[in-house]
């Protein structure tokens, strides 16, 4: 069962429905390993900044796992 943001919102859900609609169009999913491979030349703490300059809403999978550079993916 897929739960929508608006399902959790309570009686006044109009604002949540708007947010949900925007997120469904704009949210991009990335794996931490994919981010490292894409921005290998950037320091760890600058990768997300660069990613967010290109994509306004992201969800990062694999947070906390150790990457090829030997460091865990930071939040």
C-alpha cells in the first residue's frame, strides 16, 4: 500500500496536496554511490550542494554506507 503525504495530513489537506503534486513531479532519487561516481572530483561535503544546484528535490539512498573513497555517505 502506498501512503501519500495527503493521507497523513488531517482535515485541512489542501496545502499537502499541493506539496505532494509538486514533489511527484520534481523529486529525483539518487544512490550515494551514484553521486560519488558523478561528482568524484568534488570533496565529500560539496557533492550534495552540486546535486541540489541541478535538482531541486532529491532523495538519497544508501546514506551511512561506506563508499569507494573509504568514507561513509554523510547527511
